[in-house]
C-alpha cells in the first residue's frame, strides 16, 4: 500500500469512527442514529431556535459544531434535451470539541473533510469520494490547506474539487455567482463537470428562521438553501463532454446532534415545480410523536418567500420499491401538502443511484407528476439514507 492510499484509509477509518457514538440502550460502538448523527452534542456547540443566521459569515465553516455540509444537486439537460444529474457535496466532521483541541502543528488535525461527486445519465451513475484533514485554527484566507471553506470571497474545496465565487468585487455578495469544478479519472474515461451557477432568487431559511427541528425531542440543525440556481456549463461522462444547462439546489446545514438516537435514516426531497414554486420536504424514520416518523418542510414561492410546514401538514407515502445495489429502496412516492392544495406523485426514473461511499446512501433525480392526469409538474432530487 503506497503512502497516499495509506493516508486515505486512515482518514476513512477516522471519519467512520467520528460518526459513531454509543447509546445507553445500544451495544458498544453501535451508531446513535444514522451514521452517528444522533450522538449527544457533549461539549460541541449546539444548534437551537433563536440563533440568527448571518451572511456572508454563515457561508463559511462552523468548526465548533460536530457536522456540516455544502450540498449541491442539479437537474440538467444537454443540447439534445437528454437529462443529466449532478451532485457535489463537501462534508466537515469535527473530531474534538473546542476545549479539547490540540495546538496547531503540521500534523495536528481536529477537522476531517469528506467530499462526494456524482454524474448520472440514464442507467449510468458514476461516483467518486475524497478525504482530507485540517486544524480549525488554520489560516484559510490564502486557500493554503488541502480542504476548507472560507466565507468571503466564498470558496469551498478539497484538492482541485472546488465551489468558488466568480464575483470579484469584495463588497458584493460573492455567493450569488459561483463556479463548480470537479473531475475524476477512471477506467471508463473519466467524469466530472465545469459549471457556472447564477442565483435568480434569494436564500431561503428553513424551519424557525433557520433552525430546522428534526425530532419531537427538539434536536435539529441550522439550515438554509439556495434553491434558485440557474446553471450552465459542461459535463463529462465516460470521456465525452456535453454542453448542459438547468437548475440547481444548494443546501447548507450544521449541527452537533442532528437526529434523535432512535432515528435510523431519512427521505428528503427538493422539487422545482413548473409554476415556479419549490418544495423541500423530509421525513425522518422515528423520532416523531408516539414513536412515529418526524416530518418537516418548506413551501417556497417563486419570489423566495418560505412557509414552514409542520409535521402534520405533510403526507409522504412510499408507493413502490426497486432494488439498488442489493437494497430495496422506495423510488415512487405520493407527496401531499393540503395547506397549499398540493398532491404529487414523485418518481425516480432510474433506481440505480446508490452512492457506494464510506457512509452509503441513495441520491438521484426525480420527476413530479399529477396523480390524476399524469402531467409532469416538476423535477428535483431525492435523498434516502438508512436503507
């Protein structure tokens, strides 16, 4: 095993270990919640209602919280109208709480980074993963580390994978226009993308002014989105590069105890509807009242005004399953929001969108239909964990 592979293996083991906490009613080492996200916050900072989101500061990293991500999905088409899906995610995991961190040295690290990228077209689904480490005291203004995020001008990167501002004026909102560059070489000829993102709507705060509750017991995250990305650029798959355009959705979350310890996974939707509205909806399996599932979401107008949806205002019913890499996953759903007279069938055209990464999950494109007429009403992405 060469040095690069050895370091990568160590980082994978550290990441998985960092995501696994113990529960009082579980055996030793059993994760609390999905991927350890139900582990008690301990001495880490905790998300809660009343925290005011601040921009551009909150586009950057929050190293005092245990877990954080910058998560982009995009529904694109090439010049012939063939659909493609793109995902790019940078995760940050704090190894130690603020008071227990080692002094900065060339080998000291209290933050681990993991990145995923995926390109999907038809039955083809390509996935890549990278790891890095840093210290929370690292100077990031000169982008000197292997991985990191800075708020102004915005940059998020791991090696040469990067999501970065293309706004030069330092006094401007450098999060409004971004460039995403990410490529991975493989035996099929490689895959990746070079994309330009321009926001044509505002940031959206979810839940209670940015605090998104995830269980009846009160655990949750700070959560906002930019669901108004217009995207242009190119996508490479199996060595072939195509011009593309479409829409994207970027999620930002950070927390130290995202879930309740009994919650073993979630089903999350982001939808762009044909009339200009957008819907974010999720259910966490377990953690609701009387032991049921916990649901929440946001109904977003074309202008970007968001209405928080309470658990009893969402109905999410799985209708059909398919096999994906040996797992049965629900790929056809009925989503109902009576408050806004919304009733949708949401279906994944292709079941094989399993992310066979260190923390595995399903992530893929979906289409929304009218249940009665079958008319297409929108598109988006579905993420499912814990299957």
